[in-house]
């Protein structure tokens, strides 16, 4: 069964066609990075407007690239929560219009559930329960994933998401937006013991995260150093190691406590080379395998939405044309 997936939760206009929850027939993502770059972050109103310009074209392209016609779509899965409300409404309205015109069933999907599902698209037979670390520009969540698409939320960020901290630190260092990949590159050439940045909530005894203080510590450090700033590579490496230390140690502790059969990483920050490497090594030490999807499924995309949408369809989920969008929503 072909599912058309649509995601406009943030700054990517995305549409995809996935067969039977797994086979990606098309996966189109129109990035708005150029639009938001000069502001050093995403401007919600600009994001919504850009989605309006792109959405029809992107959906058409997804269907054409899949080599099918609209008549061959069985259902529509659209992200309706959580995200930027104006942005979500664009994708949701498009999905409703197509569902109405072609008399198709449609389902509202939780964006985070899509991120979690990305690993199930990329890997066969992932064992349950597994611990999923979802780290992106807008989210940092530690989730216990049970069979049957049931979730326990173990912890989340109290303030900034990990990706948000990356983007802000990149801005302080004058390195551009989005900052994750740039900092990752600089960090690979720096000394991570150069500056002792804090590891927020590392020993809090729970699974909560906080990255705002770390972000501010980098800012104070840069402001105070003035002309005597050490190499950017060392600042990037010291910052990145602080982030990775917290993410890895908390995830590993959760995996041990919950007797997890696997650890999965997802979201844009899961593209981070040091996070992947360190988590992999830590997983080896406790005998738990670590999985992550290819980059195009880590970052925002609609294939993951179509993928989980297929399972929701089979579970009997159907939404009405009065379905709303929600800026905040929990996975569990
Ligand atoms: O999943 P995503 O595309 O969008 C959201 O749902 O937020 O994630 C984007 C975030 C940005 O904050 C970006 O800086 C970060 O992912 N990112 C990275 C890397 N590549 C992207 N962060 C750390 N290291 C990377 N290599
Ligand atoms: Zn996302």
C-alpha cells in the first residue's frame, strides 16, 4: 500500500511516497536554510510563507518521482504535531485537500514518532524494548520504545534542544547557520580538553537534559576572551564533547536500567560524527548495539511520516477533516 507522507513542521517542506511502511518510492525535501540563514535561526512566519509557495510543487514531485499517479495512493499521513503552528497548518491543509479530492483516508502523525520510526525504515527487525535518543533542532528526547508503537518518555530538555545549542554556539563563533555540521567539522580538528565547559544535569539522577546553560557558558567564554580567543577548533571540540558526554551517559544509563535490546539515534544531531562514534563505543562496552539511520532519514523528512503512517493505518487510525494542528504534543 502506498502512503503519501507530508511534513511541514519546521523549515523543511517535505513529501514522500512509501510502500508498505518500508520501501521509499520518493523522498523530496525542500530546505529553507538559505531563507533563514541571515537571521541565525528559523523565523516562523517566513517558514509558513515559504511552505505555502512550495507545498503543491513538492507533493507533485513526490508523486511523480514515485512513478505513480494520485489514484495509486492508498492513504495520506501528515505531521500535525508538534511543530511551528503556522508551518504545520500548511501541510495539514494540503493533506486535507488531497484527501477530500481523491476520497482518501488520512491520518495526523506525531513528528517525533516519525523520527523514532526512521530507524525502523533503515534497519530490519530492530529488537524491543529499545532506547531512542531523538536529538534535533527543536527536540531532545529520551524515549523507551516498546513493541506495538508504544512509548515511554524518559526525559526531555528543560530549555534548549541540543541542536538549538549547536546553532547558537555556531552563531557566537561567527560560523553560520545551521551550526551542527560546521561545529562538528571544526571540533574534529580541535582539542576537547582545552576548555572545561559544564555538563548540565549529568549527575541529576534522572533523564532530563538542559543545554541553555552550556550555550551561555560558551557565550561568556567567547565574550571574556576577547582578542585572546583560543583556536575556534578547540572551543568547538570542548563544547561538542560536553554535549556528547551528557547525551551518551544518560542514554547508556537508560539502556542499562531498562534492559534495552538496542539503542537508536535519530534527528539532525544524530548526524554528529562524535556522537555516533562515542555512543557506538559505549554501546559495545555494555553489549547493546547502537543504530542510526542514513542522514536523509535523520533530518526532517516525510518518508518517516509515511512509514509510521502505514502502521497507524493498519491499526485503524483515521482522522476527520476537522483535525487540528498542535504546537506541542507528547509522544507518550
Ligand atoms: O532534525 P532536524 O533537521 O530538524 C529538526 O527537527 O529540528 O535537525 C536540525 C538540527 C540543527 O540544529 C542542526 O544544527 C543539527 O540538527 N545538526 C547537527 C549536525 N547536522 C545537523 N548537529 C550536530 N552535528 C551535526 N553533524
Ligand atoms: Zn524533526
